[in-house]
C-alpha cells in the first residue's frame, strides 16, 4: 500500500510525439509516473517549474528552444535538477556542452529500454 509515494515522477521533453510515447511506455512499465510531456524547450521549462518532477528526459535538438537552453534555464531555477539528455548519433559536441551545463547523464538514440531504466535508477540512487 505504501508504494504510491515511491513512484518517481518524470517529465518527458521531445519534439517528436513518437519518442515521447516510446519513452513514456518504457517508463510506465518500470513503475515511473509520467507527470507531463512537452514538445519544445520553452514548454519543458514551464512544465518543470509547474510540476517539479524528479527527473526530466530532454531531447537536445528541438525547435523554439533547444534542449541545452532548456537545461540551462531549468538548472538556473533548480540547481539540483536531474536532467537526462537524449541525443541522436553524431552529436557528441552537444552532449559535452550539456554535461558542462549540468546534465546528469545522456542517452543516444536508438536506445534500449533497460539502458534508460538503469540510468534513471542509478541517478535516483535505487
């Protein structure tokens, strides 16, 4: 009964609805609660402030505001924010920049479900 509060709350930020759906399905299967989704960095920052999730999965390349800009704004608002960057192949320079700005980890698409779950669990200390 007491497990309800134990579910970790995740905000998914990605401009591709297919990716949001994929990540959401992977996380729900593994007892994570999806508290919100956003399709660009501006919306991601707004929803972070409103929902205060435990973890954010953040696509690096998005229209209107990139994942790196959104990461910087989220970290300015909450220095302890757990943000995982999701990137396409060949974006190593962007990944380095994201880590410099405080991203806790990153995943390269396409990724396996267990890889995503392992990163989240390690980050949350489970």
